[in-house]
């Protein structure tokens, strides 16, 4: 009889982990508290994550569903270039273009990779307790389920992470993110980011006549724009260079998402016996490297490899943690550092520090980009 594994959370990391474990012959059930999982605009899937998706058999489906581009260009808010590597140089370094895909499309692809009927929506896991050779899960409907192992993929507010680590408080990072999808195309030569003091805006083609954009700015916690978020952004960014004003004008007002950004320290304990954390539950990171979801996908593919070659699940989980910690720790530190630089106070310090990135030689930038997000950055054990 196949061992039973419960995956808590049906986000990117949870669905990918469930697919990887089912492919290894495990009886996997996914438990998801939400009934509506459609939140989010788009996400960049870098070549490291595409390589991981290839091991799950869904890489080509993701490539076909999104826009394929090169990125890495950087401008200042007056339109001057801080860094402008050629698309061919970026793609050569990364191994292939990155993919920008609507989050709902990615979720549908990953859901399709999980065995039909194995995802339970509207059911929350309230407690996990390792007992003997397995785990008992207390569910929100009052039932208790016994399984052989649990994968905590329940995000930054993870119940499973708190069970293993105690309190893991969130801290407001000091800035807010807006995201949207414009119903227009943009010049792919302008793909990348435009920066200003205390502000960061990204814009990348999605294909099919659409463009994904985001912006972060310092703002008080818990605020909303009285005249609407889109109107607020058009007032703030109207003088920035194209394609930013054009993208905002082509975005439906009700399609603009605003979310305060929170920090949480990575969990000290990722695994304890038959319980393991993956994705944001283990290692949340700020969005500045575009690697949050990508690292959740890497987690899933690498977890699948370890369970295939280990004698038992607790051993596989422990080996997974030892293998993953060094790469993850470096990315968490770097994404936090970028956030601090962009949001330095006063504004002139932020401007000086941000514009100094233009001094990094292109070969050094591309080498580092490869180590973070290139196909070669994804490595299976052994």
C-alpha cells in the first residue's frame, strides 16, 4: 500500500510538491483552506524554475501559456538607462528566455499535474501532531486524519511552520506593492524595471496582447487610495517614461491589486521527522529577485528526487533541508538587501545606492543572474 502524504496548501509550492510526490508513487492529498484561489496577476517563471518544471513534465505547457522574454534592463525614472544588456546576452546567460504567465494559468497547469480528485478545498488543517511513525492532522470540520507524512506548503502565515518553530511574527516591510495586467502590448526592448527613490516599477510582455506590470513604493501600512488605486498610481507615475503611463491607461481599474509587503524570518526548523516545510512556509522572501514562486517550484522537484532515493520519508526530508538551505539563505538575504536599498531614507541615499548598480560590469551582472535564475542554477541532488 502506498504511503499517505498530506500537503497543506494548494499554492504553487503545494501543487508542485503534490505532483512530484504522486509521480513517485505516493498517495497524496492536498488540503486547501480557500475555495477561491484565483488571486494574483502574473508571475515570472525564470529558467531555473522552468528546468524544475521540466522534471515534473509541465515545463512546455508553462512555456506555451505565457510570454517568453529576456529581462535585466534597468532605467531611472527620467528614462536614462542604468543597465541595458542585449536580449541575446541575457538569454545566453540564462539558457532560455523567462516566461511571464498569469498566475491562474500556472495554477491550472499545476492542478492538472495532480491526480484528479486529490485536492480538497474549503478545509483547513488546524494542527499537526507527529505520533509514532506518522502524523495526525486535526481538520476544521472536526475530523482527524492519520497520514504517514505532512508537507507544509501553507505560505508565510503557515500553521505548520508555527507548529515546528513557535511564533513567527510578520513585520511590515515599509512599502506596498501594486500589480496589474494591461490590455496592450509593450516594446520588448523596454522589458525590465524602472527605478526612482523609494520606488520600483517592473513591466514585461505576457504575450497575447497583454503586459504585466508591478510597482512598489513606501507607504503607511493598511492604506487604500480614496480615489481608487489606478488613479493614485497615474498621479504618482504619470511623469515616468513610457511604457509606464501607457500601461496604466490600458489597465482596468478593478484589475489593480494592492498588497502591503510583509517580512518574516525564514523558519529555523524546516523538518521534524515526518513533517516538512516547503516554499514560503519555510523561506519567505521579498519579491525583488522574482524568486519566491520559483524557489517553491525548485523545492518540489528536489523533494521528489530525495524521496525517490532515500530509505524513508524522514530521511528524505532531512537530506532535502541540508541540500536546500545554502541556496535559499543566499537568495533571502539578497532579496531583502535589494528592498532595503530601494527604500533607503532619505531619498537621495536611495537614489545614490540604486544608480550605483550601473557601475557593475555587464559580465559580472550576467554571471550573477545566471547563478540566481539560469537553468544551470537548478541542480538535482547527486
